C-alpha cells in the first residue's frame, strides 16, 4: 500500500460539502483546536485548506472507509 492512498474526509464548516485530503490540526492560544483538510491543487488551481467539523473526519485507505467510533 502506498502512503498516497491514505486520505481523510471531512465535512466543510462553511457549506457542508464533503472533501478529501490531508488532515491538519491547528491549536489556538485560547486552548481550542481546529481541524483543516488540505486539498492539493490541480495544474490550474492552488492548494487550499478548509475548516472541517472534527466529528465528521474519517480515514480512507484505498477505497475503504474507516468511521470514527
């Protein structure tokens, strides 16, 4: 299995759309943490990161989905 076949999905906070990419967790100086999905850009687009609902983040390995318990 290649590492590139491991991705995460999550539901965007702004519009509820499901996206797939790499997970980034950022902490705040006030004690909270935020979860972002980083999406690589295509040839004509830049890479972007989207704030996602942490309770919707799921692991995808190949084509198999692993849900949180």
